[in-house]
């Protein structure tokens, strides 16, 4: 127990602390943006981020993965807040957490194995594009100093590591740019210009709503949507971070952790959240590996809000935009583009469709669902086309040897291949090299046998069952 505690919390203290502080720089603009999307006070989003980070650090299944309020979930909250008010949002957040706890208890994390790599790649690339697009709004009405500072921020981020890697370069870049803006009086927008940071202490809060069945039916569609989107984005992010760190972590434990985090956050007047690929990638890339990194991020954000509010307000938006552009560059799978000619066309097609749908709809869940469905359809088509049926004569018996998968797509091919009017009195359907997958295929086989017997033929079917050959007449 003590060894596990040391491994997950204190085996990488220095790097985790610096990574957590750096991650906050990406969380600040996102937390503010997500509040605007949901139509709530920015402090609700900030406190929700702090609460979720603290709880997921303790209860989550994937150390160093950053969870927070999320744009994909904030979009789903807009209508509920506009129609019923923020108290209903708090209640929906609690219900979202309860649903996610149930998902974890039912071990639904295994379902993520059905998401193919091409869809995961599309998810990553579309997210990078969406982050890039979301930052462009900060350039509206800005003059050349804005562009210059974004470029300078990127220059520091990529050049500073050539001098030393002791301190994460995004942290250095934001610090330098804040000093430049303060000393040079450049008139650039800062965090304080975008949102009013008024620190208050959140207390345990029971949502002020009527506890009726009618209220439940109002909350359930939003809560269920939030739970499903949170499930998808969290477990996809976990898969990516597992690959980056070459570790295998529990998806069911992560679902339970997300459930606990959202439930408690709702009771403290917060909005639901999930894992964020961009911030998680930053955390891992600058050295974060343990639970301490996400806890430090929460404490650093809390310190900025309460003790260093003036510093937080003074951070230039241009510097944060530069950090987010760095995230886009790092998250996007450039290697896939370099090797795209060697990739199967179907994989590339699914990846492009996933990206296109997400960019157009701004909904990661829709893109992933469509990508998975396309992958399933392509797999079904390939399996159907690979079904091989050969017939041969053995005395007075016609033998049909079937190789491949028999299911609702391919079973009609077998029906079409059978010659019901040939002169052979005996027919054998050899399925020992085939697998019958569904009810449609079983019904097709039944129809074939009945039709052949109706022609006066004696039919036998050879099946493979647990490695042995079974015969039936």
C-alpha cells in the first residue's frame, strides 16, 4: 500500500509540480471559454475545474490525466441553463455523476475497445483543429502586437528547451510575456479584460429545485447526454495518454472517479466535466506522470484565484493563445499525414470523415459515433466479400464448402450460391471452416435446408463446435 502510494504520488515530485503549474496556463482560457458557452458565471467553471481536479487526482484510474469542465459538455448545458436556470445545471451535474458511477460499476469501460485506431486518430486531429479555431476569436480587432506576442510565445516555447529543460518552456513563455506586457504598456487584452475574477468560497449546496418526477424528466436527457459525452471523451483521452506513457490503466476505475468528481462538484454548485486531451497532453509532455501533477494544477489554480488574483488578471491573452497553439501542434498526429500513402484507404477515409463531422458539428461524440459505425459497416462489407463458397461432387452427393463469416450481410450470398434444382439426391453443407454469428444467418441456413428437403433431397450440415465436427441430418 505504501509502495503504491509512493509510486502514484511521490515518485516524480519535481516534474509533477512543474507540470501541474504549466497545465494551469492551458486550463485558464478554457475554463473561461466553457463558462461563456454554458452561459454561467466564469467562477462556476473555475471552481468546478478545481473541484474535479482534486477529486480525480484521488479517485481516478489514470494518473496525470487532466479532467476539467469541457467544451463538448458545456455545449449540452446551454439549453438547460437558458430554460430552467443554473440550479437545474447543478442538479444535472449530480445526476451525470451518478450515471457515470453506474457505468463504472457495470464495467462499461471495455466498450472503448470497439473504437478503432482510425477513429481515435480522427478524434485527436479534429480536437486539435477545434482548439485552433476556438483561439481565432481572440484576434478579432487586434493589431500587430497581438500577432507578434503569439509568435514570440511560440518561439520561447520551442527555443527555450535548447538552453535548459529544467523548467517547462510554456511556463517560462507566459511569465516572460506577462512581464513584457506589464513593462511595455502594450495595451493587449489580459485575463482580467475577458472575465471578472471575484474569488468566493463555495459551500455545500443542495440544488434549489422541486424534487418531482417532472424535474427528473427535465434533467435526465441533459444528464444522460453529459454522461455519454464525458464517457467517450474521457476514455478516448485515457487511451491516448496510456499510449503516450506506455502504461495500461483501468478505464472502469476512471469512470467511477469521474462519477465521484461530477457528483461532488454538483453539490458544490459546479458544472460537469471530463478528461481533456489537450491539457492532459501538455501535462504528460512536460513531465507529469503521477497524481500529484493534477493535484498541483488544482492548487495552483486555487492560488491564482485567491492569493494571486492580480497576477492571473495580468496574464496576456496572447500568451495563452500561444500556449494553445502549441497544444494544437503537439496534439495533431503529423506522423499519420506523413505515412498516409501507406495507410489503407478505408482507415484514411474513416479518419477524414470523423474529423469533418467533428469540425462541422463541434461535437466530438457525434464524430466518434459516426466513425465507429462506418468502421463496423466497412468490416461487415469486407467480411461478406471474403466469404468463399466452393462446391464439389462426392459420388451422389453435392458438397458446399463454406469458408468465412456467416452473418446478416453475407448469408444471402450462400443462399444465392446453392443450386436447388441440380440432380444430386444428397447435399452436404460443410460449415466447419465457417462461423455462424447471428440469427439472420441461422434463419438463412434453416431456409436452405427446408427448401432442399422440399425438393426431395437428403441434407446434412457439418458444423464446427469447440474444435470438433458435429453432423446433423
